[in-house]
């Protein structure tokens, strides 16, 4: 959708660009609800993590951009499907608009390699 990388790795830190709820094969949104779009955005992030030999467990920070903060609860339910233990730090921000009129966009930062529990 633009001149940017899906992810950039610097040393052991993987910076994942914002992902919206578009199926990469069809180029279309997977659904019209924030839940559908959040689920696909997180799935897209999961594929990028897998390509870097990581999993959701490696994610240490996410930023969630919502078109409407009233969708926070629905997005949060989907978010908990993916991040069910050791939640990453997170910011959630309401924005005026998102690319392609998406309802949600999610970006992530992950650490490549072992994450030690403290």
C-alpha cells in the first residue's frame, strides 16, 4: 500500500509496521467489523513474526490505532485471543482516519530470540 517495509530488524529488535485487516492474497478486508479486522491484522503480524522465527510471545510492545474508541472492547476481546499470557506493553489511540478506511491498525515491536521470564 505504500513505500515501506513490513518489518525491519535491528540487532535483536523487530519493528513491525502497522497492519490492517486485509487478506494479503485478495487485497480485501476480511470483514466489516472491528473484530474481523483486528483478527486479520493480528494474523498478518503473526505471519511476519513467523518469517523472523518468532511468535506472539516475542512481542514486547504494540500500538493499536482505532477509528472509534467505542470499538475498544471488541478489539480487546480479539487481542486477548492472541496475547493470553505475558501481555506486551500497549498503547491504544483513537485516530481521525486509517488507510483504506480501516477500523483498526496494529503495529508491534518484538525481540528476536529467547525472552526470559522474570
